[in-house]
């Protein structure tokens, strides 16, 4: 029997103890703010309207207009690693999350997998800090920080949200799920709902967020809350009603090369990127739009139209949540940070995924075109071809999983009317995702505990960037290392060095590239040959940072790399 989405949400709310009484801090009093982190998935650097896209994102753009856009914000280039760093303020390797937990299934006999992908008990999360200080804490949406052994119905729950500081969890536990028939969890239990015909996960998550806020306001006496709102958008499968994708058909018929050029020009006009930024050429294996057949052009344009509609639909849901904050008089006293967890998705290769994810697309372009109207529906689990990811990441090199900025750098918006003096401004200071939690805790008048119940906590790597909120001239982060699947990078001031690792060679043979970010925003000119001493100094710095933050349970950076090279070829860009 089908029930409406509203009734589904209401019935689930009725079964849970969502909020409790606690210390009161009246909204608007200048006390502790509410905190909302909005995490989007696999959305590229230029995919919001306020960052240069043709995609309509009025709610997100409104946050930017009333807040700050951070244009040099780095992630860990893959979702679980970024989320672990965001919640703990530590680098992902330090907290045993060097990659996504799913890779354990690729290497099931590796003993290291029994140690990895479990957040250490002595790595306090921001939710645990705030919970101990009287906040209500809710996780809504994607989690993806659970080792594979804990995903079963009757498995332990040591790595689930309620065991890591959240009073309540509603969402999905893995890295992705179907948007029309998702795998849903409430607290520690899987759900088996009858989904209504008009169901979409993004709308359901917004309904849940709204219901939590409304009930909290009615019952909690002004107690502050922290909500981690993590949508599945725009991770594959890209799924949204045709009414959202149809308006984009004509826009994307011009192809990824033209879209990339248009975004590049728009980003300069918006001053997101410096006027002298260069647009790097396509990756060697990424095809030119003009080289495609007519069937390919028709189908590939539809992929991107669905992707854009998926983002616009999610923006509408975000707008609904923001409107409730306004209606309840909470907006001025709520800190909101909105970001994407990594660059645009690169996994679907040159032909995209049509029928299913993470397996070769065996359908010919003509066969896909015959079924083109199934894209975006429950009949397909699709993902756009990789060259669209390059357009989504304009003007940066490469995409998700890579050590170049196309993998690591994403849009980030900070909104707090009580704390932002120059709304609508752009901040160019370097901020890393490890800095998010310390910043939010400082805004709440708190900090990570050095000891919890007598147990020493792992040192926090992040630092608050609230000084940069107050001033565009305040210093940002100066040094940050990066490693994913053997590929490495290091940023020190204006310099950034990147090494792509050949799985068949020792690390000493890796060739490092060097970029001056002050004069080369898009990492388009390799200066390694001109400044070899600088390269050597940065390599030494990477080694020192790895020794301090990175080694953890990993004997060497490549523990996962070569085993995954057949799935994701980082060298050729297939």
C-alpha cells in the first residue's frame, strides 16, 4: 500500500525520540548558534550558479549572497575520507579513512582491512563535542563511514552515527543509493517502507530536516542544534523527474567543450577565478565533443541535463529547509557551511553508465538513444561520461580521485549573519576540510577535548578559519599534504607539488610537477624543471607531513593503489 511522502515522514518521526530538553540558549540572544553542515556529493567546482554554472541554484546562490564564497577550499578527493576529516578535524589517514570503506571488498584478504575504515574511539567527532555541551545532534542523509563488516542487519553498530555523537540518524549508510527506492536507516535499524509514487530521496531528507527543526523549536526551549545534512546529490545514479531535466536539453546540446568555455568566461566575470587564469586542455583520453557521433551527442547531452536537473531539484529542497529557518526566526543565529565532498565524478569513463553503476556500459550509443527517456528515471542507474566531469570542474585539471585541484578543490559557502561582516564577498584564503569542525566549534564557544573520560584524544590537525570570516586579509592555511591511492600532493604557501604514482615503480621514481598558485590558479604550467630545489623541498615537506599525520595504519601510501588501478586508471584518464 502506497502512502504519501508526508505521511511516511510523519510516521517515522512518531517512532523516534528526536530531541530532548536541555540547557536553553534563546535564538537571537547572541548565545550558542545552531549549526548546519550541508554536504553535497560529487559536485564539481563550477556546478553552482554562484560559482559560474548555468545550472539554476537560487537557494545556494542566496546563501552565497548573504555569506561568503571560499574559492580555495580543499577536500580529500573522495567522499568517505573527506567526511571523516570534516567530522573529526583530523586528516583522513590519521583516523583510518584513507579511501572509501567499499575498497575493502576489492581486497578482502588484506589484513590491513581489519584495521582500516573504523574511526578510532579516541578521535572525538564534532557531534560528540557538541552533544556533551548540550546540543541536539542529528545526522540526516549519507553517512558512509561504516566498515563493510558492520553493514549487516545484525552486525555491530560501533561506527554508526548514534555511536559517534548523533542523537538521531535518518538516511543511508553506504556511499550511494537509488534516489527512488533508497536503502534507508533510522537510528540503528534498516527500514522497509512502501515508497509513494512521487518519492524522491532529496525531498524526503529535506522533509526530515524540516520536521526535526520544527519539533525542536516547539519542544526544546531554545536549546541549540547541530545537523549534518548530507544529500545524495549529485552522486550517481543521477535520477530526477523529467520536469527538472527537460529545460537543460538545449543548453547541453552544444557539448562539454562549449560549456567549459562559457563557464570559464562567466567565472572570470564573477571574479571566482583570477582574470589571468588559463584553461588547461582536455585530458589526453577525454574526447572532443566535435568528434562524437550524432547518437553520442544526443545521449551524452541528456546525461548532463539529468545531472543539472538533479542539482536544481536538490537546491529546491535546500531552499525549503532554509525557509523554515527564516520562518522560525533562526537564520541569524545559525551557522551554515555548504560544500561538495570532492570534485566531479570521473568513474564512468568515456561512455558513461546507463543501466548500472561501476560496471562497463555495453549498450551502443544507438541503443542508449532508443531508451533516452529512461535516463533520470527508476529504470536506469546512470552517470555522465567523464568529459562532463572536466566541464563541471572548470577551470581545474582532472576530477574526483585525482591529486590535482579538479579532484580536491570544491565550492564552499559559509553563511552566518551574526558573524559575516561583508556578505556576498569572496574569500581566497586556503582552507582545508580539516578546518571545518574547529571553526564551527569556535563559533559555538567550544573546542575538541584533549581527554574524554580519561582517554587522550588524537591531536586535531585543523584550525579555525573564523579570522578569515572576519577579514579577507587574515591568513589562511599554509601547509597541507594529500594522498589517495598512491598519488600525492603538497601545498606550502603559494606552491603546490603533485605526483602521479606508477603502480609498477617505486615511489622514488615518481615525477613531481610544481605549480605557483598565485599566478596559476588552474595548475596549467609545470615549473618543476625551472625550480628543482623547490620541488625537493616540497618532497621533503610531504615526507614530514606524512610521518606526522598520514602513516596511521598504512605502512606505505600505496596499500590500496595498485589493486584498484584496473577500476580507476589515474594515469591515462580512461
